[in-house]
C-alpha cells in the first residue's frame, strides 16, 4: 500500500490537476499551479510567481516522497532491529520440576498477580566473566545462582514486593530433569544456589515454588558481564556507605569495592563490586550483601522512573541492547514485546509502594548454613501467596459475613487433596478424611474429588457472590480463618482444597497470630522510596 501511494504521488507530479478543484498540495496562501493555456498566455496564475509556486510545489511533493521513503526505511529498520534484539535474548525452560502448583485465581476484576524470579549467575563461562568474577579455578564448573530475588507484583499493580533468599540457605532441591539430554537430578538437600547446577534456571524456579508455595510466572537471569553492561547503560546509580570501605584483605577476600563515606554514583565494574560485596558490609555475610542489593535496586528503579534514560532515544537503544544481550529468560518472556509489556506492568507500581525484604532466617545447628526461620519465613511467603502487600498499606475490606443460602445438609461441598508436594510427598486420603469430617458436621452433600493437586494453603472457594455465605460457614465449621475463603471462577460449588499446611488430622493447625497479615520484623524491610538508606561498614574493612 505504501508503494502504491508513492507511485500515485509521482503520477500527480506528471499530470497537472484541473484548475478550480482546490485540491493542490500548496501550503495555505501559496499560489496554485498553472493549468492549461492560462499559464502560457500570461494571464490568471502565470508568470514568475507561477514558476516560483511550481518550484515550491515540487519541493513539497518531493519532501512528501522523501518522508514516505524514510518512514518505510524506519519501519524496515525497526523491524530488523526488533529481530536483532529478539536474537540477543537467550531462552530456557521455566520449570524443570514436577510441581502441580497451579496459577492463582483471578480477582473479581479478572486480574492475577505476577511473580518473576531474578537470578544472578556467577558463571565463568567466558574470559570476561572470569576476569570480572575472579576464581579462575572455577572457570569450568557449572554456575551457581548466587543472587535470587522473587519480584511479586500485586494483581491490581498497586504495589510490588521483592524477597531475597541468602545464597547458602539450606533447602530441599526437588527432582529436576535437564532439558538438554534428559539427565534427571534426584531430590537433595543443599544450599539453594546449587539449584542452578541441576539443569539450569528452571530448577531454581522449581526449588522456589516448593519452598514458598508461590506460583512463578517468569524468570530473568544475568551473569557478571551482563551486570556490568546493564549498569553502564543505566548510568550511575547512587549508593551510600556510612564509612569509608575497601572490600579487600590480605587473604584475598573481598570484591575490591573502594568508596569513601557518603553517597556515590556507581556503574560498570564498580556496580558489580557493590552487588557482590560481602566482606565489608555489616557482619561480612550474605545477609548484608542482600541488603546492599536491595538498596542498589531501589535506587536504580528511582533513576529509571525519573525518565532521563527513557526519554533519550540513543540511551534507550543502549539500554535495550544491553538488557537483551545480558538476559536469559524463560520462553514466555522470549521476545522484546513481552519484555516491554512486563516493563509497563512494573512501571505502574508507585516507588513508595515497593518493599524489599530478606527471607527471615536463622543459622543451622552446625552454623554452616542458614535456614528459613520457623514461623516468620512462612508468614512472609503466605503474604505473597495471598497477594498481601509487604508494606502493610493495603486498604482493609469491610468485614462482612453474609448468611448461608441454605441449611448445611443442602449445600453441596467438594473436597480435594492439595498435598501433592514433590518435596514432602502427597498424603493419600486427605480429601476423604475431610469429606467424612464435613458429613459429621452436617454437610451431608460433601463429596471427595480424587484429582491430586498441590497447594500451600487450605482454601474454601466459592463460584459466585451468592454462595460466599455458604463458603464462610464451611470454613468456620472446619476451624479455618476467613482469609481462607476465596472467590473462584473455576469451581462449580463450594470447594475445599486441603493444602500442605494441613497434612494430618481433622483439626486445622492454628498457626500465626492476630498480626499474621503483617511483615515480620525479621524480614528487614526496605521501602523503595527510602533515599536515606545507607550501608553499615564492617570496621575491619575500612580505611
């Protein structure tokens, strides 16, 4: 169609239009073209003015032609560049495990939360990565997932929560199958950063799903070289230290980071040093490193939201080039348009509603590892599963308890076993046990669904608002909290899913407290708008 338009433009230049049509290409107030014999007779619109008008018209028309060609070239170039950026992206499988964990149900507005696992790899698979990461003796080993952050964007996109897990947290890594060759890695107990060695990032995703009970939509992985190129493209990111720091000692420990007290913009290799520093921050552990990473990430988000990079086409192209070349993503994020849409989702979240925490932890008995802190870690994960903001600023819904629509004996209830954990193994018969319990409680129309699924929390779902009262009554009868009652378009009637939080007995274990909708103090929360955040420096690494 564009080619036809250009050919038509050329035809119009060759054949003068009839006088009096008023349909020339002259700008307002300019003389129109000479037409027919009038111009040759020197009357009407002829003479020198007509020649100047004719030349002006040709310029305008040739400009239009040039513009059309440029638009075509830009479109072709844009298409080629789009394909180039897509070609930069490396793609791998999302989940290498056997989890039966389902995607969360949409809310009343049809929205679902978004969970993205960010992975920082310590790969030394290139000379540049070896140079940046040191440890040449590790050049041939499989990479470890030394940075792991789960980004949870709420269903309504009003807030974002980021949860880090220290790299040496001891967890159960589930069975994973390597998509290249089909090698099966058996279930094992190990530090969570080793999950990347069990087939790739898809096994790290599988490990997080089993540990947290949170469904993960996507992952994004980056290595040393990628961090440096991204940091350069973003530009200086302001970070702060409370004292002079030099992350280096006589035994070779440290990232090499050297900063004087105060706030400094870091980029490139210095940004990588900041993100890798353990020796020099707080107690020289991964806990301090995670906190420094949160500060960097918060500051970078603020920088990008200021728009200086996104309003400059050259800088934007640099950023796009660096991002696509640096990232390995799952196939669901495997093209630039999907990454762009994801960016738009993230951009909608106000910075002040962004909260970054570290999973509550404690040292193992032998102090060789850290492990999830009982109670607090599960409470943090539960907030994510229930799409509850970690900043505690969600608007409270009115506490209403609608009445049941019918007597107990007339309410159909389906009970399903949701204990299909690949870590702990399923508990057979849970649906039947709770069905019998409901029948004894007067719900004589309760039946068991034999399809086994995986779910962290026990829930009572209802298909429409009219049956909410029935669902609340069933929850109360089983001793479940009101928060267990959920709206769901995928159920036909009131449905109880017995989760991994209730793997035995008929009495629901009353975990939690009145404050179970709040982030534990041990999570060490950082607000995304906190511009005064500053890292404490270990006194052995100052100068």
